[in-house]
C-alpha cells in the first residue's frame, strides 16, 4: 500500500486530490476512502464529486486493501446490528442482481419456516436489474422502511423481515447505490462487493449465501468475472467471521417467466403455492438448502433441499410470507388473491418473426425494456410503476412458430410500450436449431469454514 501508513483517520483531504489520485491509478489510503464515504454520507461531498470518483474506481479498479477499507467505511457509516437475543442462527442470502431475480421473496419466509432467523436488508432496482424492495412495495401497504426496533419485533414474531438500508444501517450504501444506478458505475466487482457486504455485515448474521449471477442479464457477464466477485465477497465475509458460500448461477435469460414488480410477486406466490416456473423453483430450493445447511438445520445440502421442498409443499413457507406481509403493513389478502396486486391497464404481445427455436435472449435488454415501461428508474428520483413488466411465453430452447407470441408487455403508456416492444423484438434470437442447454447452477464457491 502506498501511503496509508502515513495517513491518519483524522487527516483532512481535498476531495479533488483524492479523485485525481484514483483517476491516475494510485492506491488510496484507508483514511482517504473514509473521507469520501463519511463526507458523502453526511452530505458534505456533492453527488458530482462522488460520481467522478466512482467512475475512476470502475475504470481503474480497487486493490483488495482499498476494497476492504471501502467495505468497512460503508459498514460503519451506520450501526451494526446485534441480534444475539435470537437463539436461532441468523442466515441471509443475497444476489448480485439479475432480471426476474425474485428468489429473496421466497427464501426469507422459507428459511424462517425452517427455523432460521432471516434479517434481510435489500436494495432497490439497479441499472437494468430489479430490486427486492421495489417488488415488495408493489404489495399494497407493505413498508420496507421499518425502524430497527420494529424490524426486531417482526423478526421475533415471524423469523423473517425484509427492509431497505435505513438511516441507521449502511446509510452510505443507500446513497451510493442510488448514485451508481444513474451514473453508469454499477459494474465493478469492487464496488459491488463493498455495497453488498457492507449491508450484509451490518445485519448481525452468522452465515450468508451469495447468488452471484453471470450471463447477459448480470453485471458480471462472464463466469470468470463472476467467480472473481464471488471469491472477493466470500473472502470479505470470512474475514469478518461469517460462514459463507457463493453459488454462481446463470442469468443468460430472465429467471422465471415474469419481469416487473407486481408480476414477480405474483410469480413468487405461485412458487410458494408449489407451482410456478421450474427454474425459479429449482434455484429457490438450492439456495434454501444452502441457507438451511449453513444455519445448521440440515446436515447436508441434499437434505436441505428435501427440507426446503417440504416447507414449500406443506404451505409453511407461504404462511410465513403472509405473516411477514401483514406485520410489515401489507395487505395479506393480496397474497390469497393476487388480483389485488397492481395490474396494468393494457397488454401487448410481441410475436416471433419466424419459425424456429429461441437460441438466445439478450437478458439485459429485457431488464431495460421493463425499466422503459416504468418498472425501473432512469434517474434516482424516478418513481416506479409497480404494475408494468413483461411475461415471457418462450424461453431459450423453446420451439416457436412464426406469429406466435414470444412475450406479453403489461403497460400503462403507449409511447413507453412502443419503445420497449422494439427492444424486445431485438432481444429474442430465433435459429433453426435448439441451443445446447446451459446449467442453472454453474459453480459453487464455499468458504473455508463450510
Ligand atoms: N446488489 C447490491 O446490493 N449492490 C450492488 O452494487 C449490486 C447488486
């Protein structure tokens, strides 16, 4: 490290000098990184300076020491929860973000039904990917901004609670995450690691299952980049004494059939009822199995998978979900009758231009099309339309006839629908032959203590 030894946390820095230093590819000291994070969290450093630094960090990269310093500064921007009052193991799962990636809504109640405590702190939609908080807020009345004391009460009552970063927990990430979303500074393994791990380490958990996405709809497009990020996060978690595992999973097409906030909640309810798309169920069972295994509720992952399937098929996981929704102010009737969730006013089909097989779907474009419809944000102040989105009828490997629907847009604005339709028409590739199948779970990276 170049100069961290000379720098002290009390030293004052000129923000422009710190930005220039990163721009020129030099390593920042722990104190310089703390200066940026603390100054931004307190509102003393403006968005434009942090945006410039973020871009320099994306382009130049961060060293392991800088990444650790950034994670620590973000973690200590708020409080670190002490959940030792709970006898049961505290376990969470986090995904690096994808399209149609909705497993958290199934896994928090599933793991709680399996006897774990799941204190889940999630994010909003980022770039082309959806966010758990935006999905949950499509349930009428559901509140993600609980105080820490209410968060504890919900955990005591039902074993799981799902909230966003509050002013108390990792507030630096809340601000940085929103800024990165609109400044093209999401795709950096170092920034993603610090963002995810600062939130997760603040939760007071014992173990963490990471779902690191790879493919055309993920921030990490190649398996190699995903493995790099996974190892970075596993290492960061282990350094803080947590049991860790990362699963590298495919995001070459949307997960499940639905993309869009309320549409995805509806799909999760189907999974919790024991139906729903096979890929989504499979991933929920696998991630749930790892949560149960790391939390000591299953001796092996295979046994964890059987337990997870039983928790869904017996209705116990759904019951937990209903209870959590109720405790967080949501209307539980929407769980029993999903037509009570927001519905768009109009539907529009996108049809296949020819007969053949779906050989690829540009997954990022599907996420962007959903954002164009109003399901995601362009600017951090933008509000979300919870009802809009896309339902895929054809997935990679499916046979399709000319004129047959590939997907349906759920929309509320003609202009937005026209733009999203064009994007979706381009995102589907139709070929004469079916492509070779790609496994959903590509690789598992367990921490040393697992
Ligand atoms: N999810 C997060 O919480 N942070 C990121 O930076 C990316 C995905």
